[in-house]
């Protein structure tokens, strides 16, 4: 089952209220916010990070930038980088730009920046560049069960 279908199934199974929007294909958080008609800061930007030995999913408000020093300290590693497009796509089974904030579905250890807690309704691509989901950030956190950290 595709990641997009797995996410919808999880939301429906848990009776989570969400809005699904279909739109033209997007690749960046800025493009997605413009098409959705929402502030960039409401986006949940999900990025695959690579250490020497493992991959992780880091999710932060789309208007923020990841602080690699904080992530290195969090993971207790010396080297860290973004996964390459090919690595991320092989790992997540979705195209770059549509990685969803569901590390539980992607089978990746997941960290949410604490800034996600400040968002009421969060927006993200659910494994599809042509779709967006808007839902309660609290519901997202309860489904994904990430570690809440500071990475910006």
C-alpha cells in the first residue's frame, strides 16, 4: 500500500478530523503554502537526515531552518547530513518534496521540533506532491508519537 493510502487509512481508523486538498504538483514548502493559501509557518517540513549509521526523520515548522549543531548534539554524533534525493526516495518510497511527517509509517525514528506544538492546524504533503492534508498538530503528534526536541 502506498504511503499516501497508509496515512489516510491511519487517520480514518483513528477517527481523526482532517482536510484533504488536491492541487498542482509542488516541491517546496513555499510552493505548498502558496497553493494551500496558508502561512508558511503552518507547514510541517519533514526531512530525512543521515548519520554515519542511521537515518532519521526531523519535522519542523516550514518557516524554520534546521540547526545541525543541535541535531548532532541530540543524536550524539559528529557527522550528519541531509539524505540524498535517491537515499530519501529509496527509504521512504515517496518523491522528495512529499515526505510526510509520519515516521511511524516510514519506519524512521522521528523527532518533531517543539515549534510544531505552537501550530494549531498543521499542513503537509502526505507522500504525494499533488495532495495536502491539514489536521490538528495535537492529533498528528498523538498518531506519530515523535520525540519533541529543539532542532531550530
